[in-house]
């Protein structure tokens, strides 16, 4: 963050690694500095536990958070209740998204390890429909499924896309990747970019390049 101009207000993803080390203080620090926060903890537990956890997270003033759709409709509904109950009066409830299938998961792995016999796309769409039924705002999914998700849910259903790799960068452990430009073409609402920025020699320059690709 110190490598970015102070006036540059960002949408920052805080994942498990950072949150588990620094705790809520890192969220408050970013919010006080005027940034928006996607708290990416991917909750997946029994409904009662998830509801209480979300109630606490909502008090941090986060803008987006998420749960695993595999936790089921009741769990997702409980997460939504927790967010609604925990959001301070006069404040907007954080967007709640559901994880469909991780972008590191291939169709072969999903079928052999999770014993889901349908195609990867059908699994993603099914989870998206469950999230919509539960009242969630959208899903986290690869850009490759965005069009199908919106067709089966609604045009305004939020699709946040990880697995973004600018032209000329390596895929890493992601298998279903796209460029920022391609994600925009396919209808993604937001994109998440990690290592191509954080591990770049010049993170701010990398960030600016990605913004340009995304807005083409």
C-alpha cells in the first residue's frame, strides 16, 4: 500500500492469510484510509455458526464478503441474516457472494474428488441458482461461466471473477484463467487480481496496466 499514491482509493481483498495474522485491525485501517474491502474468508460451517460469524464481520464495515455455496441454502440464508443483523444502522449491508467452484479446481478434480458427476459449468450454474434462491447478491466464479450464470439467474446478479492474469503473466496454481479484458467482455461485475500486482516489480504500474485492460 505504501507504493501507491495516497489519493488512490482502492478496493482491497483481504484473504485468510492476512486476516488470520492481523485480525480486524487491518480492515479498520483500510476503511479509515478510505478504501473499500472485500473480506474473502469463504465461510463454510453449520448455519448457526455462520450466522453469528457474519453478524460480527458486518460490524467491521466491510463492503463484500463470501461463503461457500456448498454449505447449502440454509447456511447461505443464515449468513445473510447475520449480515443484515450486524450491519450498523444507517449503513449499507455488505454484498454477500457465494463461492461456486474454486478457479484452481479442474473438471476432472471436481468429478473424481468431490464426486460431482455433471460438468464443471453445470455445477457452477447449480450453485449460482442456489445462491440466488437463498437471496444472495451474486457469486464468485470464473469468467467462463458468467454468461450462463446470468442467463439462469438474472442480469443484475453479481459475478466476481478471480483467476485474472494479464497478458504475458504465468497462471500459477489457477487453471481457469482469463485476462482482465476478456473478463470484461464476458460480463464479470468485478475482478480480483492478486499476485500479478503484489509480486510485480512495480505494483502500482501493474495495477494501472490491469485497470486499463479491464476498462477497454
